[in-house]
């Protein structure tokens, strides 16, 4: 299992709060809202701020209703549907996230292609899971704070989706953290799970306000783990020679 990378060891965390990052982060906004990127679109940078885009495939895994579609919307700054519409197939969302490397101050634009597959569709059609797993770089395993069985299910999801020998980044996300009145999972449960699984758990919940603070901890950690994984795979080969650069 890939190691957990301590926050801030490779990238500048919370860089969105830094004034110098403004020029980069404003490229993922349009009219003060997060810009929605099509599959072939990318932020346009002025020549003096030329940055590399590096692309990754991220799969969101979890029981039906746990909040996979809502998380994809949250990460891309879109509104979360208030009622549950089961996702009938695979939906993809593009999320761009600028990152500053600690080592050399270089800025990279991470392009995260998020794959969200409805859990019932995944179970009904055998070809869906292999498609989602194909060349995947990271998996976000979801549980809901309002459903204890969804946390217990994460271990079997990990076994179903990944192999102990693979180098896929794995993070766990607890959704519906805002529904504290209906909480069925305690802090102790989460701490125990983190200790046993060795995986970091992130908590999300509430409405999407479009502020970067609500997604930065998860996106910073995801990109930092992806970068770490790439450095290991490439044995510190310069970025221009790695497979993910375009
Ligand atoms: N309050 C609150 N509601 C949430 C949160 N995340 C998701 N929901 C709600 O939970 C319901 C189900 O969320 P979805 O994202 O559609 O669930 P899903 O995992 O995509 O489900 P399938 O597509 O059937 O596999 C929706 O009504 C969401 O509004 C959250 O963090 N807080
Ligand atoms: Mg869905």
C-alpha cells in the first residue's frame, strides 16, 4: 500500500490563501463562480505564467446514496442536488487545481478527471467496474456519517476496487458531516478506522458556497499523494519525461 504523505511535505498547502496564487486560481473561476471545464478545455494562462497541466483519472467509489455525485459537484464547485437521483451510468467531471511544489517553487496545474459511477449501475453491468479501474490513478472511497454500514463497507470496497500490490492513491472521504443530528459514525470510529486501514479520512458536508477553503484540504492532499506517487514511479525523472504531462 502506498505510504500516507504528510500534508505539506511536497506542496505548499492552502496555497489558495497566498496572494501570489491569485493569478492561477482566478483561471478556475468565471463570474465569481467555479468555471466548468469541458473534456477538451483547460485554463488559459498568459505567456509569462506558462504552467504544465498534468492529468489524472480519479474514481469515486461508494454505496448508492452515499454522496458520490454530490462530491464530484462539490470538488468542481457546482451545486449539489438536494434530492437523490441515482446515477444511471458513468459521469465524468473535470477539476483543475493549481499546486506549488515546495522543492523548486514550480507551479503545476493538476487536471483531475473524476469518474462517478452509480453504484446500482456498477453492480448491474459487469463492464462498468473494469472501465472505472482502467488506468486509474486514485480512488476516493466514500462513507456517510449518517450510515454506519457505509463505513464498514469501505474495507470490502477497497478489496473490490484495488489490489494490495498496486500503486493507486487511496483516500477515504466521509460525507454528510453537516448532518450531525443524524450522525451514526463517531470521531472514535473514524480514528479507529484510520489506525487499522492506514488511510487518511477527510470529512465533507454542507452546501457548496464556491469558496476554495471547503475543498482545499482534500484537493491538496489528493494532488500531493498523486505527485508523490509519480515521483516514486519515475524515480525522480524530470517532469517533462513523465507520462502524465501534456
Ligand atoms: N446534507 C448533505 N447531503 C448530502 C451530502 N452529500 C450528499 N448528500 C445528499 O445525499 C443524497 C445522495 O447523494 P448522491 O451524491 O446523489 O449519491 P450517489 O452516491 O451518487 O448515489 P448513486 O448515484 O445512486 O450511486 C442527495 O440527496 C444529496 O443531496 C452532504 O455532504 N451533506
Ligand atoms: Mg450518483
